[in-house]
C-alpha cells in the first residue's frame, strides 16, 4: 500500500488556471468521472517511461477502491505551490461513492467542510457584484442548517484574489513577520 497526496477537484478546475500540461488538455482533464490527472513524477514512478495516458490505476479512498484512467499529465509543480499534490480526481464522482450523507453527514450540510472554490470574472466590477450577493446566497442555502436563523451570523464568505491566499490566516502573517524580525535582528548583530 502506497500513500500519495491527491486532491479532489471539480470537472472544470483545470480550466480556471493556466496549468503546465505535458500530456492531455485542460478541457478534457477531468471530463470523465473516472479521470485522473497526475504529475510527471507520479507517472514515472508508476508507469516508467511509457505514456501514462489511458493507463489504469486503482485508488483506494476511505476504504473504497476505485478504478481510474490517466487523462492528463502535469509538469511537476514547485514545492511551494498551494496545489502541490501528485494528482487530482473528480470530487463529484468520489463524493457520491465515498462521502455519502449517511456515512459522512458533514458533506450534507453547510459549514462543515473547508473547500476552496475558484472563480474567474471578466472584470473587478463583476467580482464585486458577485460578492455583494453572497450574504443572500448563504442565507438562502444555509437556512435549514441554522435552524431558520440568518446563516450569515454563523458563516461569512468573501472573495479573495489568488495571490492573497498564501497569507490569508493571521498566524501565517505573524510567522512571516516574526521571521523577518529575526532576520533583521541577526543582520543587525552581524553588522555590530
């Protein structure tokens, strides 16, 4: 048994960003529910120098083995990438199989899972207009899980530009600030 870091993604995930494909395309990467997108390193480990496209592999998630076929290969991403994983499978196909409301009730209501949704807007004004509508959307969709109360009292969603996601948590910013201060102090001591 081998453990690999994989991600769950929507079918159009690879069409939102400019991904470095070495085989396959963004449009077809996760078109089939049994599709699997892998990195070059993963492809070499499991398939050697042969073309991995169309090759089958079984992944076991939460005890459920599922057959997938490689539909695309990505150039290895930098270790610092927010998306540093060996591959991606479609979330909808896996969610229906593994994360059923009976076995995993946290998938059946609002506010229980941390998921990222990436959206692309034609203009900043369009993004702001969309964001203004989020509170009403949250209240409309989350009402049954909040006992009829305003769900925006419990949960807040906002748009965040992708570059800002790296330091979105206060603890992340505090770590960078602390390391910067330690570096400056070390430089000051070295100069003196």
